[in-house]
DNA sequence: ATCTGTCAGTCGTCCTACAACTTCCGCGGA
DNA sequence: TCCGCGGAAGTTGTAGGACGACTGACAGAT
C-alpha cells in the first residue's frame, strides 16, 4: 500500500476493503483481535489517520468492534454478513459466496416506454425509453428467484444496450460508468401465482419481494428491479446496528 | 459539546448522533450540502479529527456522501432510511418516527424452559429459563405486527423480570444493562392463518417475518424475537451500500 | 483469598501542515 | 459574443507528533 499514484479511490477506502477481505477470507477469525492501530500503520505504511478512518468504516458496517483501551475485534457476525441484505452486490456474487453456482436464464427482453410508476421511481419523464428484462435466477440449477429489471436508456451507450440482459446487469452498468453504489429496497411478502414460470415454478407462489431502485454514486437512478425470491430457497439476512 | 467528563460514550459518536438527528428532522434537507468540516469544528468546538470520524460513520451508514474537494452532502435517502431495516431501533420508535402513535397489547406472558431451537439461537443451554412474551403491535390503533419475544433469564435482575412484557422490551433490556447493539435478522415471507389474533387479524394471513437475534455490545445474545408484520401495513426499507 | 495501586498497551482527541481535488470566475483569444 | 484555459479559493485526504483516557494484567498489601 505505497504512497499511491493514479488511485481512483481513497487510501482509507482501499485499506478498509483489504481488511474486509481478510476478515471474509477467515484470516482474522470472528471474535479475534485485529492488529493494533500502530501495527497496522507499520504494516501498511500509512498514517494512523488513515488506519482509523478505515476502522471507523468497518465498525459502522458492523464488521469490527473498536474498544477504547483494548483493541479492535472482528465482529461475530462474519458469516451472516456475507449474505447480508445491507451489502449491495449482485445476486450472482452473493450466490457464489454462499457456495453455489449461479446461472441466469432470460425469459423476456423488451425495449419500451416507461410506465408512469417506473418513471416516478426512476425520476425520469414518463414515456422515456427503458429496457425491461425478465430473468430466472438459479443456484445449482435450482430456481431461487424471478427478476423484473428496468433500465432507463437515456444517455446509455448504444453499443452496451445489446449487452443488457445478456450477462450480469451490474457488469454492464459498470462498463457504462453507471455502477450502482446504493440501492433503496422495499421488502414485501407476496403470494401470487402469476409471478414465476418454467418447470420449477413454486407451488404455492410465496415470495419475498425486493423492490429496489439502484443509484449511482452521484445519486441518479440507474435501474429499478423487482426480484421475487422463492420463500425458503434463499436466506435473507440483515445486520442491524445502532 | 464541551470537553466532557462522565460521558459514557465517545465524543465522535455523540456528534454523529447529533448530526444524524438534524438530518432526520429535516434541518439538513436531502441532497443539501452540510457545513464544511471547518465550520463544524467551530460550531461544535471539537477537533477536525472528531468531526471527520463522525462524518465517516454517517457515510458508512449511507446518510451522507463525503466528496473530496467538494464537501459533505446529505444522501437523498433520508426519508427511506428513517424506517430503514438496517437501523436497529425499537418498533415503537420506528412507528413514532413515521408519524403514527404506537401501542403494544400483551397477549401472553410465560416463564418456561427454552426450546432446543431457541437455546441454539441464543447460545444458551437447552432448558434454561426464558421469558416468552406474545404481543400485538398497533399503529394508530391498527394492528401492524404480532411479535413473539424470548429473553433468557440467566443473570437477569429479578426486580426487572416483572417489567419484561409490560413496557418496551428495549427499555427494560437497557435498564438491565443489556441494551441490544446489534441484531442479526432473517427475512421470510409467511402465509399462516394461525399467527395473529384479535378482531384485526388479517385475512389472508400474509406476513413478512423478521426472525431476529439481538446481541449486546459485548456479543452476548440478549433476546430472540420473531415479529410477523402484516403485509402492506408496514413499509420495510433497506438501504444497501457497497 | 481479596483488594488495590501500578504500569504497559491501546484507543480517543487535539494540533499543525501540506497534498489532492472541485468549483468558480475572470481573462484572453477566436 | 462565445469558448477555453488557468488560477485562486475552498474543501476534503493524509501525515506526524503529542497527550489524555481507558483496559487488562500483575505485583504487593491487607
């Protein structure tokens, strides 16, 4: 972690990410004491300010517990956080981190004007073009969710539009410079027989619906997605802190 | 915010809490720029380190967006975060913050040995005494949730046991020095006609179940609670960040 | 055995200084 | 007039040093 040159993100952020990955990988076990701030300063060759900034971030995320006069400790919730709902990551990555093999199967793909409801959620004018994609999400070839994603196309690079709905939604958005940094998700319980499709369509149709609006770092809405998770096939965990 | 003496919590934490409440109250509107670090230093009469520590915390919680060279901005999600699932607070407080009047109605209260499942979740020996409380949660006299709470009684002050199930669970736990600092919550969609009771029992019985284990700051489990929120009567929002 | 004071280790806060980045505004040229 | 460039001012990021406050452990006294 040298003095850096063309780093596009802050030193403290990278340090936090590094420590975070070490915690996730088990290098630092839950409950274990992290190296002291002074040791981290020597190891990473950064100032104590930077170390403390990173630790603060991890503490606010619930990953570590900083105790005055005692040290910093890895929170006991590592395993739970790994699939934590408050962490914004693609469903594929989450499935992979849980030890399963993810796969997407596209069911429909359509370019059309935004409905009034979608326009309101995305903060665009009604009738603006969007791309709507319906997909089934599988883990180890088992259907775990059905997703309905909507991406506004205004200002979206033409050559990337065709990629939308092909591979990872997050990946394509990232390539377009519209990587989601935050998402506001509503949680609902839904019982509806018209949601899913295919041979694995669940009976009865009981789902946890995640109705999300994704925002870029600058605050503009980049996608609206409704994902219906088949109840019982996907574990939702939220770490709540104060 | 003077130099303080008997403060049981850190200066930076209190500062973050103060700024947070100002954001919530609308004193700083979503998207608006916060005072610069230098101005906050002057206003609160603390060092810049303390100000930055507080801002880091708020940033990690998703409430503010700190931009290098530009300033700190209130995130656009203030309204959504207010009822955010990732914020650990009592249901009563959440209902109040949403502008409704909360009320609890006790349905059952029983001291009994822990079931094996409860013992496992709470990390106690099977058969240890717990207090189980069933309650209905109302907002403006409308049933919004049914809760099943379990508190292990080992090491719990006798004089406070009778308070359990009377008023706020969080309040009693706080009085016992066991204030929950974190909770790990599982989210499920549940369709079950045997859950609720009373004249407002919903038909059909569709609920969002929050299956939570509450932990004290030191990591010991202080309560297990299953809360069945009537679908549609309570808005669940999660702010997801990366 | 219990209590107490000491001490080393660690985090909390403060100060000062400078680098890096953003924004804005004015100047000059087309 | 319009556009583009540069620089100044303001703001956040990082560094280094200093000291206070808290914790945990240990030795000594009771």
